[in-house]
C-alpha cells in the first residue's frame, strides 16, 4: 500500500488526515460543517489573548502502530502511507507563512514505531522553525502518548500550546478502543507533566485535551467528571469534543455516527461549569447520565428550578444573575454597573445591556414587576418555558466575550 508520493500529494494526505484533531470548538453543528472540515487545511482559531490565528493543521506521518478503534490511521487499515521529513515540513510551513496564508502551526502525528522517534522528529521540525527561521508565532504541538518525559519537556520548551488527547474519559472505556495505549501512564500522567511545564512558565497558551464522543459508549456524566478533574488536578486550559464518525476499514465502522448536537451540548455544559458557576451535580442529565439533545442545559436547569425564579434584577447577586437564561457573563457585569446608577425597570434598558430579553424576561422582576408572565402548569405548578436550541450560545455571542471560539486556539 505504501508508495512514494510527491510533496503535493503528501501535503493533501497529511493535512486531510489532521482534520480529526479539533482546534476550535463550540459552534452549533451545521450540515456543511463536516464537508467543509474535510475540504480545507487551514483552520481559524484564537489564542489566549483573543487574537485570531490561521493554522496549518497537519500530521508528520499517517502510519501508526497503535490500534485505536475509531482512527483512520490505525494499524492494518488500508490507506496511503506517507510522511514528511522535518526539513520538508518546516519549509512547507514557511512558504505558507510568507504567503500570509497561515500564521501558526498545529502539528500532530501518528506513531509508526517508537513514540520517541516520532516525537523527536516533531521537535526537530519545530526547532528548525524557531531557530533557523526565527518563527516566533503560535505553535500547537501534540505530545505523543507514551513518549519519554524528557521529550515531552523539550516539546513544551518550543511550543505555545501542547496537548495530549485522552479521547475517552477513563481506563475501562479506553480498553474498549485500544489494547495498546495505557490510560494512566501514557496519557493522564503526561498531562500532569504539561501542568508542571506550564507552572515553570512554558506553554503560554496552556495545555488541552480532546475527547472523541460516542465511540466507547461513554456517558456525558463520565466525560464531564473527567474534564472537571483535569481542570482541578492537571491545570487543563480547556477540553475539546469531537462527535464520533465511523471510518471504513476500522473495527467501529458499523457503529452509527454520534449526533453532532451531543458534542455541542457538551461544550455548553463545559462552559456552564467553567464560567457560570455551575457545579457538576447541577448540570441537568437524564438517568443514563446524558445531556438532553433538544435543550440548552442552562435553560433546562432554569426550567427545572422554578423555586429560584423570578429574580429581582435590581437586587440579585452576580452568581444569581449568571443563572438567568439570556444573560451572559458580560451582560451580568453590565447589569451590575448600570443598576449602581439607577434602577432598571424596562426591557429596553436590558436590551441596551445586551441581554436577550425574549429569553430572560420570564425569569426576572423589574422593580417588582414581571414583564412576561411565566406559564404555570395547572397540574404541577412547575414553571413552563420554551426550551430553546441555541440559547446559551446566542447569549455568549450577544455579550461578546463568550463566543465559543474565544480563547479556543487549537
Ligand atoms: S495513536 Fe493516534 S494516530 Fe495512532 S491509532 Fe491511536 S489515535 Fe490513531
């Protein structure tokens, strides 16, 4: 199956193979997203200061000795194998950089034999960029599972951001997908090492991980619990989620594709936990530990807690306002500032503060007055609200800080 490919062929093959590594996340699924993702090799992303970078996302090689069940590059799957030499890839990147088509690099790789040998070649590629070409821009390096500690450290000295993909939330789930990778030693301990490197002042854009959602039968509760633990114990900057899509010629080819809305709901739940003060136990899950696909988790929480609402907007605490659907993080700050000057008593005032009033009004009192009556179910007395598909994302976009791509550099 192996054959010599020219540089253009190798670029197309290895850039296309890199599509499965996520470098920006959160936007709601669209019909064309998958097609677009497969068709292009340059990816917009944002670094932690908020500035936008266009990344060349590429693999060093697509030949892998590992056996991850969902992966296009796994051993024994028939495909075109190819790789770059470090000098070749560095020159290719610099050509795109000089043409102003890209401003950063996202470099990952499959592992043909020893993780150390491939990691060494990735490091060599970045050394050429940093030392020979004096490239000072954004570089995201994958740290390969199982590579030596000294190479992981070396990668962190050169990279802006590093990542190790867990792909699944725990060791039993990994055993369903791979007999080769060791969850604790190859992955989790290495994430701890990236935390140490960040604490030493390296990795200015932090370290991240990614989950392939729906490949191992895992629940959202398992994923969210692992992500929370990684934030707390491994200093993770953020997690990415990628809905599983079966690939022909892999052991999972017969498993149905995961609903892309599940990936989107996981991002929303993750944002609630990171920015809105929600405890993990407060994220609404069904009895199987799954998020509802048809409702935003913030709206679902509000609908399930009629005892919490309506809130008087002129007196509610910051933490309480963050729970109101249609009010984003910046919206809350604006409300707090505005009401120091004068009481808020109209929806027009709230609109000017970037609150999505159509969503927020049923949950608020303005000077003791409810502008939109909450519908009560006669039988239960529970608050009934329309669960909207995109509300949390709309709210983030509305107040400008919390756009899903903000701070989401790959
Ligand atoms: S180690 Fe990476 S490239 Fe290799 S089979 Fe697993 S996911 Fe694919």
